[in-house]
C-alpha cells in the first residue's frame, strides 16, 4: 500500500499532490493539506490556531499575551471540540460556545469580546440534524468583526454546489470562507481528511499541527482513489441531481420538511431506537440508531443518509417500513422530532 512514513519524512508522493491540488481547485483555495482523517484535520487546525498568538502578527512579529478567541457552534463535530480543548491547554486560546445556528447569540458574544483575533468555526451541514449553518449571516459577521471563518464541510463536499464544491459554493460565499475542512469518507466514498486554505495557513498547519506531523501518510491507492472521486464529482453532475431528487421524494412521501440528504428521526430512548433499527434491517433497510455520547440522552434517533444510488421506489418502500414504527403525521410537516409507535 505504501507509503511507510509521515508526509514530512517520506510519505508524500505525486499522487498526494494531485489530490491536494484537485481539492484546492474544487474549494477555490490557494492550496490544500491532506490529512489521514477528517478528525485529524480538525485537530491539526485547532492546535495550529492555538499557536497563532505567538507565531503570527503584523509583519510576522510575535505579540505577547494576545489570545485567540474561538467561537464554536454547540453542535459542532467532536473533532472540532476536542481540537479546541487541546488548543486551550496552550493558554493562548479562549473558547466560546454559541447556541446552535443562533446568530443573535453569536453576534452578542462577538460584540462583547475584547480580543482582537477572533475565529468562528462551524459545521456547514450538521451531521446529526441535517440542517445548514446560516452561511450568509456568518459571512456578514466575518466582514463586520474581521474574523477568521472556518467551516467543516464534511457533509457538503461533492453534495452541494454546481460543481460539488460544497456548502460555500451553494451559498455563493466561497471567497468569504477562509479555511474549509473536509473528509473523503462521505460522498467521495474513500478515506482521509483535508484542509483547503491559503499557502500561508498550510505552512502553519504543516509546522504546528501535531496530528498531521506525526501521522502516517495516506496510502497511495487511497490518495489516487480520492483524486478519481474529485474528477467524478465534477464531471458526473447527474449524481447530485439524483441525490437532491431523492430529498424531494422523501419530503413528498412523508411531509417532513427536510433540507438535506441527512434525515434525523428522533425516537427518544436507546431501546426504541435500537429496536426500530433492528426491525428495519430485517426489512432490508440499514437505518442506524444514533445514541449517546453522539447525541444527548433521550434524543436517540434513526438517521437516514440518502444517496444517488437510491431510487424513488426505494424511498417508497423505506417510508412504508418506517410508518410501522413512526407516525409521520405527528411531525406537522416541519419537525424531525418523531413520536415512536414502538
């Protein structure tokens, strides 16, 4: 499989560079840094941010005792949260959590913050609820507060935008997103993580992101497969059309106002979620039960992930099977918090 070392020693090849270049182009960024996983990508970036106060300033002159304020959505992925916690240990970062997609709360936190260097980090498409971050409002705050805007586009890459560039492309704000983290383990059907950013940011993360520095590089066949996936995603636009057609199908069949291919049906207890998942599997549907610690207690859910490979007939059969355990009428057409019949 190869290579047998970290990227900075002997693990970086022509195939890794091809993948990085294609992802940078997809995300409309100067460059890209390939990481072993999406988790390690977020960890590397957050740790690098923790070094920023002592490393970066106007004219490259270090500024003493200047902290970085990081503002994070309360439902961000665990890798972002863990990365920030690790960065906090360097005592150069102060961490603020804002209510999920609540721009009034974030606006108040930013206005009350006296620190000059501010970073807002958010999932672009949230993995457990399937909702989008308010990108245009975040862009407005970026301009007003001169902050660094970071998005984790794990679930938006290849899925959203005309060319599959992700949520920022979908909302036409690619230039306003400073750093975009992603993964190749979702829509790409591959493995690995990446950070699309400027050349300067890439140099910083390469030198300070420990989860990148000390990890074995992505195997060459995986890097080559990732590069092929980028090409397919750009060329075969019908895949995205089919996927979003399935979103429309599910909405029409259930009356649930979903906004993405990630559908979260909350049933409550672990017992109910596991039982429903087992019964659905017997009917031929792999609908996973999501439980703590991924979600809070008593908010266990069935999570459905639609794909371009699904057909309208598949969804008819799925919704029929789901109706044996879930009452869609209780949703009122808007809520994903479902009352289970189990």
